C-alpha cells in the first residue's frame, strides 16, 4: 500500500510484517518467552483514562520540550535498536535523517549495523544524538567507545542495565540467524554464536558482572550525563539518585528481556508519587519506553511525570516498509495526533501537563 494509506503507527507494523524478510521480522517483532510483557506494554496505556479540561483557549499548542538539557520539537525520541540493516539496506542512518527533519533526538545503539561514525556523520546541523551502551567485558573497549562518542558530540550516555544476559526470544531463535551480525562483528569485536538467533549471536560480549560499583568508573571516563536504561522499580530509582545519576529510563526493553516484567507506564505511576513524597521529583529526569504507539500514550506518560518517551519498533517498521519517507511520515502522524489530543484534553504545552489530567485507578498497582 502507498505511504499515504498509513494513518497511524499500527499501520506501519502490518505493512512491515508483509514486506519484511521472515528472519528480520522475527528479530524486530519478537518479545521474550510468552510475550506477555510485550503485549502489556501497549495495553497498559488503555487502563489510564483522561480527565479532559474544558473551555481553555487551545488555539496555540506547543509540543516542544527539553531532554537532558537539549531542546527538541517533541517529547519523544528514537530509542536505540540494534541491526538496522535487517530492515533497510542503509540501516540506522535512515532514522538519523528522518529525525533531523523533525527535530527529534536519536539514541545510537552500540549494536547498530552502521558504524557509530556513519550514524554521527549522517546528522545535520545541531541535531542531538545520545549513545546507548552495552558494557563490554573488556573495559578498555568500553572506555574507547564512550570517549569517542563524547568527542563526536553525543549529549548523553544511556547504559543498558536490563540485559546482563539477553532474553529468550523464541521467534528469533526459531528462524535462526543468517549473516546479519557480520556488520556488528566488524564494529564490535567479540565472538558470534550463530546457533542462537540474531539477538544472542551479537551479544556475547556484554558484561553480566556490571553493578552499582561501576557507576564511579563511568563518571570518571566521561562528562556526558550517565543515564540508566532499563530501570524497573522505585527502589532502583532511589539508588540511582543516591549515585548522582541525572536520569533513568523506565523500560523492560520492549518486552524482550524478562517476561511478565511490568510495563514502564505502570512503574512510572508507582515511582513519581514516591519521589514527590520524598521531595526528590526534581533530582532526576524520568523517561519511559515500550508500547508507545499513540500521542495519547505520550501525553499520559508526561502527565504522570515522564520527561520524554522512547519509541522503538514503529520507526523500525516505517523504515523497513518505506525508508526515510516512512519514518518522516510516522513522526508527522505523531506530531499531528499530539496537537489534536492536547487540544481535546485542554492543555497548551508540555509544561501544563500533570497528574490531574489522568485517572490511573485502572492500573493494577493502584
Ligand atoms: C531493542 N532495544 C534495545 N535496547 C538497548 O538498550 N540496546 C539494543 O541494542 C536494543 N536493541 C533492540 C532491537 C530491537 C529490534 C528492538 C525492538 C528493541 C530496546 C529498545 O531500546 C526499547 O527499549 C524498546 O524497543 C521500546 O519498545 P517499543 O517502542 O519497541 O515497543
């Protein structure tokens, strides 16, 4: 179908499913085990209802905000996803170019198909990029990656903390894995095990011994803000604050790691009231990702206190099905949805959003 027939982010998924190679589709779409968390990630948003405000002048709606001190046009970013060339010949640079058209921040994956430098070279003007880091057992390699990223202008270091071992994604394991890891192997020296599906094959270098004790080390090698990606409970947000961590991403890795881990939005609804109770809400920026498919999802997360949200698969699907124009269109759809939804709930700017706009009594932890 022509791109104009995609009216929302779900549409890209069904097109991608038809046009992608089987193994590529399996790698992008799969979740861990029974995929309960994968499904919950999006459906959790359906348990939150709006409390719209009426008779507010909403002629002008402003979607802009800032994340980790960088200005951006919208409160969502392209999160890090590995193996971009499975979906598109050119890989992650397609996402970079689309993001630059919309003033959207991009998180560069450690396991990109394109090299880190290719992805940075593809950026235009003052476009903002962050680095997602899988910590190598060889800390010299990690140090080199981090310091190079800082030198090349990355504005944040997102250390993935929910993957000491990769989850079992059975769809991916079943289709096995052919060839896709060779680019990654080139960029990241480390053994490849081809018997295990794409995810496992490319991740054997990740250090499972990573712990809170390593935080001072990261602080010693970079001035970039260090962000923990994959925090899943309020205690760990508090510990992050104690370690002087400026931001966390509440995330279950798109349902690809621990199955039956809760959705990020559910954790957020738990975390923010606790931070407010302790007067810590301004000590740390909180981001969420997983299952965000509609601007209403984004707005709900912001109402509950998120500074921004990450989006993964929808942009991969848009890229795989239509290349750069697809991703540009997907971002435009979200921008359009955002404006409509803000008007309908009676809010003019990101700063006006707050818990009074949502009813969270349907969430299971409340
Ligand atoms: C990911 N994710 C991920 N996260 C990370 O820290 N390093 C990585 O290499 C990857 N790779 C990756 C590949 C693919 C194909 C997917 C779908 C996801 C997780 C990603 O950053 C994010 O947490 C989720 O994708 C968010 O969920 P949605 O938006 O995909 O539902």
